[in-house]
């Protein structure tokens, strides 16, 4: 089966540039699996775990939002923050979770509440992957 070319770009690095058999990403409308030849599209990513299947192996990364574009060249993910499973600092994510939970309790405004909810969600995705 033909492979799909995938690039993952963050502000600090080209995190991945290679070929994959299948990519499963968490979009704002749910998980979407992408194979070679998928129709062109642009989609907004939710915070979630990205799965890349290559030759029977699976690579996993936490991807904290961003965009995915699929065109005839392949697929590109552009995101502010992403980490491979082994890169996740579990202690940091636990601290972020605790901070966010404390802020949720003490939120003074809807903006505070929303920011804390988003921070909590990022921490939970990181812990979900990092603690495996
Ligand atoms: P924190 O409050 O711990 O900074 P955050 O959710 O605010 O967490 P982000 O803004 O999503 O952090 O990410 C900032 C940068 O730090 C990104 O480069 C991201 O990859 C990295 N990063 C954040 N948390 C972790 C973590 N637990 N392990 C590894 N890298 C992390």
C-alpha cells in the first residue's frame, strides 16, 4: 500500500518528516484516520494523541492543537506544541494539572476559567501518553 508523506512542524523544530502508512489525528470533530490519497482538506486539531503507523510500528505524540493540511503532496501538521511520548515530562504535566485544578476552583472570570480548563486538558493529554 502506498505511503503518505507526513510533516510535523512546531515553532522549535521539524519534529517529523517522513513516510507513514496511516496517521490518526484528533480533530475538533473527532478522530480522523488518514491514508495515502486522502482528499485534500484543512482541519483544526484538538489537544490529543497523534498516532503514526509505519511498517507495523506505532509512534505516538501529544499534539496540543494546531492545523492539519492534506494535499496531493501529503499531510502537514503545524502546531504550537507537540511532544513524542518519551519526551513528556510527567512531573511537569502533573504540576500543570494541579495548577490548573487550583485555578479552576479560584477562577474570578470566564477567561480565567477557560484558560484553566484548556491547561488542564493539555496536562491530561500529556499524562495519558506520558504515563503509559
Ligand atoms: P506548562 O504550564 O507546564 O508550561 P503548558 O500546557 O502551558 O504547560 P504549552 O504552552 O502547551 O505548555 O507548551 C510550551 C512548551 O513546553 C512546548 O514546547 C511544549 O512542547 C513544552 N511542554 C509543555 N509541557 C510539557 C511536558 N509536560 N513535557 C514536555 N514538554 C512540555
